[in-house]
């Protein structure tokens, strides 16, 4: 028997992502992988990351955005990452 539950499309929200970015080395690597995955998925679709930009720079932009904009941290991590990268 299967139970019906509410579906969730996101794995992390902005609070989770920022916590990972500030966490252990393993958490920081996971966060960078997540953010670069979002940037890669949206490259030339809704986000235009210039050539030569490093994964570290992309991560720094998203982290700075999350730290400066606590009012959006409850949104999904992919949406706040997208907003941060579009704001640059």
C-alpha cells in the first residue's frame, strides 16, 4: 500500500545551501557542485556566465547573494542560485 504525500520539487532551499556553504569541507564541496550544476544547466538559457569564470567565483556570487538577502533563503536553492547569477 502506498501513502499519498505532498510532492516537493526541490532538494534544498537557500537556508540549506548557505548552511552547506558555511559547513565542513565536504559540505562546501557539495554546495559548490550544486551551484555549478545549476549554472551549467542554465548556461545560455537564463544565465550567461562569461567564459573564464571559475566554479569558485560562481559559488562566491551565490553565497554573497544568500548572505545579503536573507528574505529569499526559504525559496528553493535552484531559484535563489538562478536569481544570484542573473543579478550579476
